[in-house]
């Protein structure tokens, strides 16, 4: 069996959606067919010991497309006889593609996320993205938004859809929400959860600014903010006047994510595009994880986030810069729990049909071994 080398800056134990996606791609392959090259991160030794395939760590916490990383990637291609190399994020490490080809790699697959789509709109980054695409056999995209942006600089016949999947056995109704509610003393209060990194793009600040309007219409409602990140101090200051109507839980282990989603009645992440389009949501796998748990979702109109929602069926799309609009969407769902549950049920059905990891496993396997059939992979 030929081996695949996955070269990536985004890999656990570092938390994040891209990290989970790349780890899922590695985990879905036979263990003796995968080698991962990733940066060092706190806790990586224990994490790596639990993986069934080799994980080679770079000495630092960030890998750049510079000679030391190029040499090590080439050495791993030769050492493990890797015929295929997958770059877990095309930009910037995809610039190393010529080096791994010289070392013996016959096929190069570039995985893209939201930031590559943003690169397409910045002149210098756009030229680098074109170089990356020119050395790839396949460049994946998350959804229609990212496909359109990438197609501006990368040949269309190289673009193939590959979006993250959801493990619907773990993310499901009844995944432990009652325990979370009991631990936080939430009782039967209506709960909206936002589970994400704490950064401006995700919109937790807009949720907090919307929350007084929600409380006037739905007294006793609780906003549960789960995650860690550099924006926490700002959010704590915004939350302070709201008392126990807001709970900033902080980061939780990956295994506890389904239970925290299951503890809520509605999921909301009113993301917004920032910095002139550079800071944009690529997809938002957490919307789909929430849907798999049977929750209606409220998503911001940023980048590819709408690709993760069927408007009016599995959730609502809002202007993530507008607290009144966000509040109105939340109030509508909280005051009509029957309709909200129906949306959640439709969401779980949709995720099982279109986003289950078993589908992603098959699509990824086809990309590694043969020229892509765009119709079969993108439309599967």
C-alpha cells in the first residue's frame, strides 16, 4: 500500500476546526498508509502516542515554507516512500510542492479553507496562491463561496469539493446536555450556545450586545459561550452587566463538545467578514455539528457560512454586524420551541445525508489515488 504524507500546521492537540478536519482526514485512512508532519504543540507527545500512525513533529510551533521545513518534508517522502503528499492547508505550505515532488511524490493534494479564499483577493497573496495551485494535482474547496474565489487564480479542472464531515454518532441529541445543564445550574432555562474560538470574526460580541433585547422578550434566557481565545477579555467586559444571563465557560475538551451543544435550545455564531475580506469564514463546521445535535442554527453572512445552513429549514442567516437582527432571530426561535425543534430535526437529517464523515472518507480516498472525477466527488 502506498503511503500519504500529510504536511500541516493545523493538527491536534492544538484546538480548532481546521485541526479537527485534518485529523479526521488522517484518521479515516488505514494506519499504515499515513505519516503526519506537524509543528510541536503543548501536549503533543501524549496525543501522538495515541495515534495509530507516525506523527513527526517540527521543533517549533509554526512551520513556514523555508529550507529547513522543505528538507524535512522531502526526507519524510523518501524515508516512508510516500507517493502522495497532502498539504493540510494549501497556503502557505503548499509552496513546498516542488521539493516533495523532487523527493519522489507523484501526487500533490492541497486542502483549502477560508484563508486561501481571502488570499485570492490580495495582490501579493494572489500571486503566491497561483503558484501553489500550479504545482497541485488537486486543490479542494469547502463550498460554492470558496470555489468562486479560488477559481479566480487556480484552474477550474483542479478544483474539487472536499468539506469537513460530522461524526453523527457523537454529535447527536442526547449527547450529555443534561449533565452540562446540571453542572452549570441552568435548570429548564432557555439556552443559546455559541461554541467557537473567541475572536472578533465569530461574533460573540454581537451576541452579547443583542442579549438585552433577547432577555426583554424571553426572560430567564441564558447565553452560553464556549471556547477560548484572545477576545476573552473584551467579552468578559461586555458580559459583566448581564450577570448570570451569560456564562463564559472557556475551552472544553473536544470530547465534551457534543454535550455542550446538546445542552442548548439554539446554536448561534453570527460571524462577520472583517479587514476588507481578509478575515472571513470558510464554512463553519460547528453549524453542522450543532445541526447534528438537533439544534436550529443562527449563522452570520460571512464567506462560506451560508453553505452550512439551509435557510428557513435548518436555521437562519443574519447580518452578523447587527445586534437587532441577531436578537430578532434568536427571539423568534426561543419563543416558538416547536418550530425550533422541527428545524433542528431537519438539520440532523440533512447532516446525515450530506455531511457524514463516511461520505468524506470516500471522497478523500478517491482524491489520493486517481485523477479526480469532479462530477462524482463534488456532487456526491
